[in-house]
């Protein structure tokens, strides 16, 4: 049980709970492993500051492990087998771009959906985005233009 001092808590269901919680970050699973109900665990957490601190530390350890796994999948990737005629004929390295974006959003505010956009310069008129001329014509419509007709019936 990394993160907790040895002997800081009496040996009981709490130790079992905290060990399971540290590896799962799941209160229900940890309570089942310890042989108690979720409500019992939450009551003890509310009543005992030492247990609450150990709970919070176990949750941090679990979150760190999950974060490491997210980073591994996003950055290092994993080898996925490629099959031909029912046999593995090779492997392809896969990465999870969505997890990478979650990491970037956590670390860099400018990657977040709610990041503020601050225009530069002193021009009061609306910003107009111009696209290359070889883009579809809809890309260069003025902002106040009505939407183009739908191609669907």
C-alpha cells in the first residue's frame, strides 16, 4: 500500500478496503473486498479524519495509476495483432488520440473547449476567417449570409 505509513492504521477491514481502493478507485469493489457495505465505508470516512486522509491518499494513488495508463495508451500506444486467414501475420502500433487530447486539455488551458478567445489588435469589427480559394464555396460565405440550401430532399 504505497503512500501510507506502515502501521498507521489498525489491521482491520479498513486496511483491506484501502488496499483495494488504491488499486481500483472503486468504493463498491473495495467495500466488497473488505466485507463491508459502501455506506459503512462512507460513514467511517465521515467520522474518522485519519481514515479520511488514508482514503484520500489511496484515491490519489489510484488516480496516478490511471493517469499513467492513459498516458501509455495515448503516447506509447499498444501493439494490436493483424490477422490474415485466421492467423496473426503481424502487429500494428495503435494510439488513442482522444486520450491524448484529454491529457492536453488537463495540462494546457488553450486546448480546452472553454478556453477564452481574445482578439488581438484594436479593430472593433468582427473577425472574418478566409479560407483558401480551393476550399468549398460555403467556407467563404459572409457571416451574415443565410445558410445554403440543404442538398437533402
